[in-house]
């Protein structure tokens, strides 16, 4: 049954992995957008370059949060109380509901 679980990291390590993934994505995105600016494609894609500021920082943040959530050993309480508990916990520390391993 343990082969069904994916390998998970501690909360701090998962945040670090997510941060590195977000920074790598930001770096790649800046290379691509720099090349588009050099080729003058911004005048075709959008009249002003300020349109790209929001997605330029939003997409790496979404990558960071997604990788962090995927690697973290914390899950939402199955009873719906909102507390994040370890995948190895027997019960929730907030409401006492059984964790019910998957």
C-alpha cells in the first residue's frame, strides 16, 4: 500500500523546491519575453508593454504554489475544518477527525 503514496518532502523543503521552480520559470520567461521585445513582437501582441507585467509575475507565483503543494507532506483535513495536517497523522489536531489515509 505504501507504493501508492508519492514521495513527499517536509514543509520547508517543499517551499524551497517550489521557490527554485518559480525562479527558474521566471528566468526562462524573462528570456522569452526579452527575445519577443527584441524582435518587436510586442507591437503585434499588445500595444503597450505594461500589459505583460501582471502575467510576468503571476505565472511564476502559480508555478511556485503548485510545486510547493505537490511536494509538501501537508494535506487538508478530510473533515473540512481547514487545518493542514501531515499525511502520516492519524487524526486532525484541530477537530479530532480521523485522517483516513488514502
